[in-house]
């Protein structure tokens, strides 16, 4: 095969995968059909079977290859000389941006796991999901080794982190007129880096340690 034919074949396959992601994300696996995917990719139905054996094979490729691309983009952010706090902030920013850019793909990845999909396809998708969670768990563990993140179950923390990203970004995709990407990033980063609870510092006139009062806020005892 000549170089130009290989390039055309690669582009055609990528177009089919993009069309598949768009259709699967909108209709789900069972209601999607090869004919609609072919129309969207502007290829014949038979062309799809040149690259994929059946709908399950196409679904598996669309999700696994798409998420590998997604994860590779995030991995690039690990190659950084920035201090961990700035490094983690950039990683969150890129993750939010990528989640929104690949909204159709992440919707399938996080929600479309059905008993009706063949076991081989399910295993492939589950492996990609495990790899994705392991990626985040490693980032968190690295932050702990460097003294920035407290010791927790890093895999469970990764599950929570991915769930938070998924919920927040899906909310933005459904409510684009109400919230923008920067708001999502700032909220997610604040929740991850600082949490919701902040120790309240009492003004001097309320007593307390800063004012020289007792911790209960009653102030110094006076003679009666």
C-alpha cells in the first residue's frame, strides 16, 4: 500500500471513530446502528466493516482508543519542572478542558456499560477505566511522597476525583449558558486543593486566641 493510501485509510478510520462516538453518546449502544454512523462519517456501510468486525468491535475501539488519546494528553502534563501545586493545578485545568472537548467520549466512558454489550468489549472498556483511575492514583501518590497531599486510599481518591470531574463537566455541557469552563475549573480545583471547610478566624473584637481571649471566646476572666 502506498503512503498516500495508508494516510487516506487512517483518516477514514478516524472519521468513522469520531462518528461512532457522536452517535453512541447520543443514542447509547443498543439504539445506535451502523447505517447512521456510516452516514455521519460519509462512508458506505460496507466500509465500516473493512475496519471493524461488528458494532461491538466499533464501540470498543471508539471508547478505548479515544480514552487512550485522552490519557496521553494528560500524561504530557506530567512532564513538568513546575512545583507540585502548580503542576497539579495545570493537570486539573487540562483535565477539565479535555473533558469538555471530548464530552461525547467521556459520556460513553463513564455511563455506557450495559449487560447487553459482549463480554470482550466490556473487559476492554473496564481495563481502560482501571488504567485511567490508576493514572490519577499515581499522581495523587506522587503528591503525597512530595509532601503536598495527605495519606489516603489513593485509588478511592482517584475514583472520587474522576466522579467530580464527570459530574461538574456534564453539568457545564448541559448548561452552557449558565456556567463556563473557567468556573468549572476554579470550583473543581478549589474542592480538590483546599476542600470546603475553612477554619474561621475570629476578629479581635470577638475574643478568641488572636485577641488574647480563651478558646471558647468568652475572653479573659475579670474579677467580680
